């Protein structure tokens, strides 16, 4: 079926209205009428070809929420009318050790929600800046938040799980001091989630204007990272720092803040590498630099339920599809508190 979408024909072209084809649901497929889709910085990296391998036209969007409008004959877990979400994963091999453990995010044959290989025409996937999507039931998430919160739930599908998963893996919780660097879409969810897990949370920002608002998100302390005295006050004190910054920067400034055996976990994916960190900062305190990629499907459902039980959603600015290009510029200027979400009803005309 043909549906309205928003995407770009080249890395140096703005996004514009497009028509794309969605497959008829197969036996295990769920068809979703998309209500809202968040704008992740990864969408911008990909559609502007800042990362290698973008295929055009490119329709981004992997923070998808909506209602089921049809299901295949073999689908038993979902029915028309259910509130559901789709994150960054729409397929994987389903057989490797990672898939068997529910860590589909680390499957070598992971299919991303956009720009991933698919037998569907034209050969790569299209994301959530579109009216409908058809996805195998394994990758469909159930949403238990009240419907009024649906737009603000959308960012949980990427920003939420990408911060929840490393916070859980590195045991954020009571008695732990956790830093979150970069208070954007991912970072603001990292603050909310680490706070909800019971950790002492310190937010690192380059934006003075976020000093007060970060406290409202749940940060116990806020550090403006350009201020050397403020940084020095936290030397050798962190168990974990989650680095969500979308641009290359000096990692040593954060490594020196880790206590012995502390970990700096990178989730931001700048288009050019960070300057190499100093070895001394690693070996003298047995510190580690790690990375983390979104999260698997079972953990994404766990995160959604954790948030539903506690009333946690993203702080969002709702926009129309024809505001996407402006939203990208504002995101580059760190001028969003804290996630743009597209009202997909605006694609109808
Ligand atoms: P975002 O909303 O643009 O937030 C990034 C934040 O980083 C900004 O708000 C800003 O925070 C800070 N920042 C930006 N430029 C900076 C600079 N030059 N120097 C220092 N700080 C800077 O982006 P996002 O959607 O949260 O995504 C963040 C990164 O994570 C992107 O690279 C994205 O591709 C990546 N990502 C990774 C995964 C994964 O699985 N690992 C998943 C999703 C996204 P302040 O104003 O507070 O300084
Ligand atoms: Zn994302």
C-alpha cells in the first residue's frame, strides 16, 4: 500500500513529502497506524550522510508509537486497536546466540528501522516519518502508558532504551554516583532513568541555560563542563558516566572523574572520532571505556513497563512534519527541551 512519508533524496537536500510503499502484512506481521514519531540525532546523522552507507531516498524515524490496524493470520500477541511502539530494530536473524538471549541489538544481521536491508522494494527499510509501518510481531512493543501520554512515550523507543540498557548493565542504583554527559534527547532520559533507579545523578552540560532545568529532570547536581573548577570538584568520584554527546570531544575530562574501576560508557556516535584518550588516565585507576547500542526487545519492553509504572515519559516539543528541517537545525544548536516529536496526523494532507 502507498502511504505518505517525509524523507530526503540526498544528504545535502532537505526532507520533503514522499510516497512510499508498505508491504501487505504477512502471517507474522503487525501493521501499525503511526500516531507520533520522535526525532533522534541518529536520524540527522543518517539522512545527512554523516555516517557511511545511507541509501536514498531516506525516510528516518525509529521512535514510533501508534495503533495496530491489522495483523497477520499467525499473530496472537497483538490485535487491531492495541497501543504499540517500534524502536530501532525491525528484524534480525532470530537464531544467533544474541537473538536467543533477546539481545537482537547485537545480532550481526540486525535490520534497522530505516536504511536496513529488506526484501521489500526498493531494498532498504523506511522509518517512522510515515503514516504506517509493517513489522514482524517479535519487534513490536506493548505500550501501557495512558493514551494521553502517547506522544511523550515515543522517545522511550530509542532515547529511553539506549540509556536504560547501560544504566542497568553497569548497575546504576542506590549508593552509585552516575554522570550523564550531554542533556539532549538521550541525556535527559538518562537523568530521569538513573534518578528513578535510585542513583546519585550528576548532569554534565555545555549549555548554561540547562543548569536549572536539568535539576527538574532529576539531576542531584549539574556541572557546566567548560568550568574547570566545577569539574575538579568531582575528580575520582564516579562509578559510571554515560556519554551521550553527539560531537567529538576530549574524553580525558570525564575519565579523570571516574573512581577506581569506574566506567565511561559511550552512546553518542559522532561522525568523526573523539581525540584518543590518555593511557595514564585508564591504567592508574583500572578505569574502562565502553560502548552500548540501544537494547534488545525484552529489555525495551522492561524499560517501557518500568516507565509506565512510574509515570516516566520524555519532555517533548510536538511539531508538524513541515517543521522537521527547522527542528534539525535547532537540535544541532542544542535548542530543544528535550525531544522533538512529529505529529504524524500532519502527514495526512
Ligand atoms: P541531541 O538531542 O542532539 O543531544 C546531544 C547533546 O550533546 C546536546 O543536547 C548537547 O547537550 C550535547 N552536545 C552537542 N554538541 C556538543 C558539542 N559539540 N560539545 C559538547 N556537547 C555537545 O542528540 P541525541 O538524540 O540525544 O543523540 C546523541 C548521540 O547519541 C547522537 O550521536 C546519536 O546518534 C547517538 N545515539 C546512539 C545510540 C546508541 O545506541 N548508542 C542510540 C541513539 C542515539 P548540552 O547542551 O547539555 O551540552
Ligand atoms: Zn535513536
